[in-house]
C-alpha cells in the first residue's frame, strides 16, 4: 500500500491561457506534471479534492496519468491575488527510492531564557533546503531555543535533522535570534524629537515677536525724519 495520498487528476486535451480559464470555470484547477527530459503533461484537478489533499500537509501525492501510477512532488502553487484561490499547480515526477531536493519549514521549540528576561525572539529564516527520499520528507524541522540568552543567535547547523535527511542550506546562516526590546530606545528618540520641535517652535515665536515689536519704532522714526525735513 502506498505511503502517499492518492489524488485524482485528468489529462487536459487543451493547453494555453484560454483552456486554463475554461478549466477553472468547471470548478477545477489547471496544472502540469513535469519529468526530466519529458515535456510537461497538462492536468486538471477537482478544486475541492485538491484543497483537501493539500490540507494534509503532504507534499508528495500518488496520481494516475495515462494508466500509469506516478509519485509527484508539489513544486509550485499559484494563488489568485484577491480571492487567494489556487489558480495553477505544478508537479514534478519523482521516484520513491531516489533522493530529491526541496524546501522544508523550520519551527522553534522551547522557551528561550532570553525571552523570559524580556527579550524578543526573532526568526529570520523560515525554511531550509534539504535532500532526502520522498518517503523521508519531514513535515517541518525543529530548532531548540531553550538555552538561548539575550543577544544570541542560532544557525542552520543547530537545526535538528532526522535520519537520512541532508541539509543543503549553508550552515552558517542565522535562523533565530533573541534581541533586546527596542521600545525604550524608540521612546527616548521620540522625546528628543518632540523637545527639538518645541524648541524650534519657541524660537520662531520669539523671532516673530521681535520683528513685530521693531516695526512700529522703525516706521515712527521714518515719519519723524520726514516731518523734520518738511519743516526745514
């Protein structure tokens, strides 16, 4: 019995944008299955069945194409930008006994010591590339953050790997860090900016006051000079 869930697919007789649009109007999702050295075969999958299959978290499915059972890996899913519905899916044919490369999600486990002291846990890398047999593909990989102190990092090399799973991502890339909270620093910066704005406003008011107080005197002097000239 196969370890992978079966997914019913049909071969599409037509290809292209118009054909894909007609497929969607039939409540089906257009797709393609690729195999090395072989031209892609256009498929259609019943929409509800595909959504149900993907919710299992599996990435490998068993399909029947041309009366031949095949194992396929989900390579790419395209979503509608507004409705978020699946509008196209690409599969890659794989062999059960051959290793393949793919991306797998990374999840943190445990409560970091630095977080308990007020730090913030920041995950910089959400997935890594691995190589393994289809039957050995993990749903996700774990990285233990329990011993993380404030201002420390964990790297790809710190990820826990199941047997027979090889990691391809560079081991010196940071995955997770515990950082000091930035709220206090931001508050200080905001206070400094507010003080600077208040001082600038105060200077402007004083400058305007000085100008307004000087103007009458200047005008009065000009008038006095004019009258004095007339008398002479």
